[in-house]
C-alpha cells in the first residue's frame, strides 16, 4: 500500500533549465509517518524558539531548537524531496541571525545548504539539485540571515541607547540635586556670616549703650537689644533649617533607570523618606544601581530585577536579585570591580552570588553617615 502525493499541474518550476509540470511522489505509510513526525517536531521547535526572541536568558535553549528545526527540515527533504522544504530551511536561516553571531550563522548556513545539496543530488538530477540549492535556497537563506541579524543588532542598539539615556537622566537628576544643595549651603553660609556678624555687633553695641543711659531711653535700648538677640537666633535657626533640607532625593535620581528601561523590568523597593545627605554617597549608590541593571540585562539576560533599599543600624543596605541565567563561576569585570572600589572607598562593601539558572544576587552596604530614613 502506498500514499500518492500529486503536485498541482499549474505549478511550474524552472530550475537549471529543467521544466517540471506536476509531480507524483509515492510514499509508504511508514515513510509518511516519519515525515509527519519530523513536521510536528519542526513546528514545535519553531514555536518554542519564537517565544525566546528578545529574551536573553533563553538564547542557549533557542539555539538548540534552531538545530532541531534544521535537522527536521533536512529529514523531511530526504523523505519527500519535493523542494518545498527549502522554505523551512530559509526560516531556519532567519533565526540564525537572531540567536547566533554573524560568522557562526554564515558557517551554519553554508553547512546546511551543503547537506541539502547532497540529499538533492541523491534524489534528483544534478542540474535540478544544483538549481534548487544554489539558485534558490542559498540566496534566500542568506538574505533572511542578514535581515534578521540586522534587525537584532538594531534592537540591541536601541536597548543600549535607552539604557544610556536612562543613566544620563539619572546623572542629570543627581547633578541637579548636588547643585541645589551647593547653592543652599552657599546661601546659608552667607546668611550666617553676614547677618550673624552684623547682628552680633549690633547686640554688643546696644548692650554698651544700655550702660550709658538711664530712664525710658535705657528701656528702649534694652528692648532693641533683646530684639537683636531674637533676630540673631532666628537667623541661626533659618540657616540650620536650610542646611537640614539639603538632601539628595534618591528616588528621583533612580526613577529614569527604573522606569525608562525596556529590559529588565525593575522593581524598586525604596521608602519615600530615604534620602542621602552626602552627594558622594548618593553618587556611589546611583552608579551601583546602574551597573546592577546593566549586568542583569547584558550578562544575565534577566527579564525582572528586584532592588531593595533597607536602613540598618549603622548603614544603608542595597539588595538586588534577578531572574537571569546565572553563572557557576563569577568573573568580576570592570563594572563589578568599579562598584566594589567605589563602595570600599566610602567604608562600605559589595557581595555577589549566583548559581546556574538562579540569577544573580548583589548585596551592597554603605555607612549611615549622610543617610536618613
């Protein structure tokens, strides 16, 4: 018993000068069953690989799925050999640009086309086999690979630009707070030095005058001297208030990093009243958060990142964890080394832990000096 597949007579294929109008291919039930299994495997692998597009932590899995698709498509081509399987190989080539570096994708494409050519030469005449693989499959596969690679590179560049823009906005907010704090400090110093000095001198002169006069005039001088002392006290209180309000709004500085990044999605747990008085401490914390977010996206392939700020007895603790791919061995790069050096210069510390498939955990601590909650 055989299954007969009849090609549409209207379909005209012109490959290498050979014309084929219609096609009849006889398959045994067992051969057809193998073809059907290969088709289902191809469809399932394609569906799972499509779900991994744009998700860095699933790239390794997607690469294996692309390999499964290539094997399934070549198996279908060997079993049926209608030539339509070439479109499936073109789809595989398009995925190479998404999940592999360009040199690897080109080598894969050439090897894939070479295997298809050998199968075609086994089943078809030489001119038809060469025409299908060299004139159709290879150029369209190459075009699909280059287009997908270009699209993936533009997406990565867009994400990097968004990340750089977020970091720039965070730095801008931090500089604005630092400038405002510096201006408040300058104004408070001017108030203290100028008004304080003159009011002190006025109070001393009024006290001296009170010893030289008698009667109602002395009462007026004493009253003026009391008002001068009260005004001096008010000036000092105003100066202290201005200096006390000179704090960096950490939540405002971190908002661009948390809200404007396409990936990972950052969940920030920061109390509204947590502020940093010392701009150097605030700068170190913002830079650490920027580096944590960058590492989670670029190296960890994380989709979600949780960052918590907690005030301890004598410092401020930062705890960040993501759902990325993780790593068995952590090789600190310049980013982590810079974070650790910046924190240690301020008397703090940094710890990093990770396990394969468990993401990364980063813990940092900075002294309480200059913080409030």
